[in-house]
C-alpha cells in the first residue's frame, strides 16, 4: 500500500439515489437511497435472495441500474471486488499476481519479488508454484485477497467471501479484511452470517425482499433493530 492510501480518510462517498433494478418485469431492487462514506466496514446483511449481491454489483459498477443513479461524489476511487467463488486464472498462484502487476505496469524486474512478498503476507508462500485452480477454497479466497491487495484499493467489495469456508479459513479472510481496513480501505461486504457481522461491522445495511430496510451503526442494529424483519433475522427466525 502506498502512503497516500495508508493515511487517506477522504475516499469519495458513494451515493445511491433512488436506485432500482428490474429484470424481465420483476422489480428485484426497490428504489434505494444509501450513502457509503468514510473508511468504514459496512456489512450488507439479509437472508438469501434479499438483494445483497445486487446492491454490491450495482455499487461496483458491474450492473447498470434500471432507474436512479449510482454516483461517486468526486473522483472514482480504485476499487476491487472479491466474490464468493474466486475467479482465478488458469496459472500458478504466483502468476495470478504477477499478471496483475504487469497490468499495473510494474517493471518486469520487480514483479516476482512483489508478488512473493504478498503471497507471504497472505500465508501462501509455500503454494506459489501450485496451479491456482487446485488450491483449496480457503487458499483460493486468500489468493483473491492477495490479488486485491496488489491493486491498492480505496474501496474493497466482498460478496459473501466466507460462505463456503471452515472456521480457520473464515478467520484468515476476516484478518485480511481488517488488514485492508487498517491500511485505509473502505470495506463493503455482504454476508448472512450474524456472528461475522458482529465481529466486523461498523455499520449494517439490512436487506429484505429487495429493500434496504435499515442502515444503522452495528451496535444499534443488534440492540434495537427498527424493522420486525431485522429483529426476526437477528433471532434466527427469518430464513428467507
Ligand atoms: N443480474 C441479475 N439479473 C436478474 N436477476 C438477478 C440478477 N442478480 C440477481 N438476480 C435476482 O435478484 C434476487 C436477489 O438476488 P441477490 O443475489 O442479490 O440476493 P442475495 O441477497 O445476495 O442472496 P444470497 O444470500 O442467496 O446470495 C434473486 O431473486 C436473484 O435471482
């Protein structure tokens, strides 16, 4: 991470102004207005099918809204996204990283050392020569995070990155998320894991039925949720 990112507190706010998303006549995201600002860890929660991924993909620019506006207030910052199932190149773990450095025009002579450095940071040094696609789920997710690290993002989106992982691998991903955050990266992460949200979140957006029902600081969300749906979700009674 460069120094600017390390001390940055001025990441452009991201505004959703009455953003909606429709597909074949079905309204999948109701008109939604939220703002992501500062260097916070915002966790998007809600049951299956609530619209968490849709919100993330609209925010990252992977989907175009059917109406309303997704708008960065200021220069669009460097962003990275980590998915539930990592999308990795059919190359070694090391080459997945040197490829990113080549795209970023890092001089060839520096690429291998930088990539190895980051593999080491993410506990993957011993696996550097292994084909990325034969790595375990947890290792692949750490490689995806290592690749994101090389992009030096101001904003990191993570879409249920731990849903298929065991507790040790979940902890490794959460440690990495906190490392990004400590370096000054805004975190926007979807999860339906309440325990994970309690561990990580500064604030929570609660989605249900394509609606963002709440956007509140995490402690308030868990103590006094506004909506009956969120209250039921916290009690473990709302499965979908
Ligand atoms: N690109 C798309 N085109 C059409 N429909 C979509 C698209 N993306 C999602 N959907 C639909 O929108 C609804 C919400 O999906 P979304 O993936 O956002 O839910 P989610 O809250 O992330 O759920 P899960 O926890 O199961 O991942 C679902 O009914 C899904 O089938």
